[in-house]
C-alpha cells in the first residue's frame, strides 16, 4: 500500500498497480481495501468483473453483509429464491448467510463494485477466495 494515513490499519492510498487480482474462468475479482491488505479494520472493497454469458458460482458470506453496485453491463442477480435484473446505477444489499450469484446477461464484460462490512470477508462456495 502506497501511503498509510496513520499508524493503525485505517486508511491509506492503494495505487492501481497494488490492487490484488484473483482470476477465475468466469472473470476476476480486484481487491482495493481489506484487513489482509492492512488498510481497513472494518471493510472489504473490490470490483467484480464477469465475462459475457458467464456467472460466478453460488456462494454466501457467513460473517458479513455485501453491497453490490453495477458500474457497467447487465447482470441477473440470484439471491435466495429471488432473481433481479440489474444495470448501471442499480444497487443491491445482500445479508450475511444469503446464497447468491451473479450472471452476466449482456454482451460485454460487466463491472460491479462490491463492499463488505468486515475487513476479513469469508466466503463459502466453489472457486472463490478470501482477500
């Protein structure tokens, strides 16, 4: 991390070259803020990119809520028994423990901002990592 703002784990600057990238066959996760990165005691923040006609696996977070905001593209979000189609500017809040996944229903890569209310996001589901 380029610049810690104080002596604790809160704040700091992360340059584009310091983002942690996890690659998957369906797309990628990019992490900018987390406890593991040493720049937050309270949050995990990243971006999710999903390729056209692909989706991430069904999963859940036992220890944190998630907020997902669509920056570009179109997705079908599956949360529990519900499905919702989302586009740029749409936001959804997903409670801890809720099974969910996103599927790209557009013709280009989608870009999603993802935030969690824990610095150590836990995930249960195939092929996903914990930053």
